C-alpha cells in the first residue's frame, strides 16, 4: 500500500514537471500526456512554447514562433481551451501574456474576440489604449466588457468605501459639547478615566466628546488627479470607480482630473465611471506640474480639501515648480496624498528622486491597493497619519 502511494506521488510529480517543462520528448521526464493533460499542454505550448504543439480540439496549434496571434479563429479556439482547463485567475494571466508576447491587441478590435476573453482590469487597460483605433462596430461590445469589470469592482469596494468615509467625516466633525444622543461614549470614558471614583464605581465625565449632527451639507472636497500614461492603466480603472463612489456621497464634493501633457477634467462624467474611462487616453507624456496647477486653481476651501495625486512621478514638466506647488498647497491646509499606483500589483517603476522630494515635504509617496484606499482616504479626511504600508 505504501509503495503504491509512493509511486502515485512520484507519477504526479513527473506529470506536473512535464506540464511545466513542455516540449517534445517530454524534456527528459519520460512522462507522456493524454486526454485533458495533453490539451492543457497544447494550450500552454501555443503561448509559451517554441514549437508546434497539439491543441485541445485536435490538430495543431501554432506556438509563439509560429504566430498564434495571426489567426483570429485559432486565437478564439485557444481562448476557449484555456477557459476550459484553467481557473479564471490563471486565464487572466495567460490572456495578459498573450497580448504582451504575441501581439494580440489588434484582434481585440473584433467584437467576436472581445466576447471570448475573460474580462479583468488589465484587459480594460488594453482596450482603453486601443480606444482611438477602435471601429464603431466594436465600441458597443468594448463598453459592455468594461462595464462588467467596473460593476464587479464597485460591488466589491463601494459599500465599504462609503461606510469608511462616512465614519471619517462624522469623526472629523467631532465636538466637545454634544447633545446626549451624539455623545461618543467610548472616547468620552477614555478621556475621563482620571475622574474615576472607586467608592462609587463610576466616572465623572467632566469632558464630553461626541459627533456633530449628521448633515447633508458638503463637508470636504476631494480632487483625484490621475496620470494617464501607459504604465498607469490599472490605476486609472480603479481611480475612476472610486471617483464615482466618492461623487455619490453628498457630503463630498469630488473632482476627477486626468492628465498627460494636457489636462482633462472629467468631473461632469463621474456619475458613470465607464464614461470616465472612455474619456481617458492612455499613453503619451507627463506634465504633473500643469495638472497640479489646474487642480490648485480650483481649490476653494484648502483646510477642507484632500488632493490625491496618482502617478509614477516621471515628470516631463517643470520639476521645481511641481514641488513648490505641492508645498504651497500643504501650507494652505490642503491634505496632499501621493500614490505611485492604485492597483493590486504594487508600485511600478517610479521616479525615486521625486518620491523622496515629496516625502521631505511631508507627503510620502507609496503604492496603494484598492482595499487599502478607503483607509487612506479616511485618514486624509481626518487629518491623521496615513496608513503607509511597511513595504513602501
């Protein structure tokens, strides 16, 4: 029995190595594949191999060197194969690699191809980069693909974001002479521990701490200033969704600005993040100074304003002017947040000199995941230290 289990485990290890190594002749493993394993191997070889490999539907799949990207029907079959044999997370990675390694971007301009792919944030970024070249027959399908991704992100993040920021806005309105129903008893007790009377087993609350009464009036202004250079694609997607969520909160006045060497204000489209995304144009140069000048000119209440710059900080404009502008905003009372990325992938390549200069001004630059963003915004709204990740 033990021997059988040992042999089974050894066979499984050989099978896995065979799938990893790929290639004819089993790459020295002595393991042959059949059935679903052969189909998976064919799909992997078509993308990562260097020779022809058998595909899931029989016949041959062209590999990387044979140009899988040259044939739309072959790619459509391949997309079907990988969705059959791999989980969604793996499919997304393989699609991304296929676009990068095989040059499949042009095929995404065909509606049939868009319907076959597994939609994710990175695919949306690719579609946005192709926006200007996209024929009218494809745009409706592309918008549907983008909308699905946007709705999935909203479903995951919107409720928590609103709850976190509503709490932060209430706390920022804390008062020391609250009505009875507005008393924050936890903070009040902690503030009056020195007044504990052991003989009575009670605390005398000399100082009451509470929240201001809930109001629908605008309490804070938020400016999202987003770099739309090609490396920031995922950040643009997430920032557009968060912009729409913030804009839906009556107590926040939210502005969304995207920039390359020009500045585009998309605030009037914030009710639909899909419109925002199709209003961007990924790629091009970068002029952070010009973008910040535009944002600075529209700040009316500096002490109640949070400016969030999302950029890799590769400045093509006037560096010293950019830094002076940040310093001036902070001196006026603006809370300034610098995010190198707003995505799940961590920080991309970024200008370390500019990041260090911002940190010296009291605005540390760091990469932020979508799950952390509500906490970052809550801290900025309350004017407390930002929850900078330890890896930053």
